[in-house]
C-alpha cells in the first residue's frame, strides 16, 4: 500500500510504502520519505519516489498540488 500527501508543518510532500504481503504479521514500512522540512517540494519528485510501486494519476497529482496550495 502506498500513502502520499502534503505535510503542512514540515512543508513537504511525503510518501509511505507498506508491505502488506505478510499475513498475520504487523505491516512493515519499506519506504518513508518526506520526514524532514522541505524534503520533497514538487509532485514530480514525489512521483519519482513512489514510481517503483505506483504511478500517480494526474488527478492525484492535482489533488496534492491543491492540498499544498491550500495548506501553506
């Protein structure tokens, strides 16, 4: 599972990739970026971070851009 979003306090996009393939075990975070202020400034950067697991749609990217704009 991939989670992406905008973190207003850190002013960065973030990405988390969770490994859900292990039954009866706690899910494992295999990637977590966007934990430092300003680490991921643009959706193009975020798209590159998660490309191995998911391709972000145009709609998702626009929603992320709007979230950043509305929560600065």
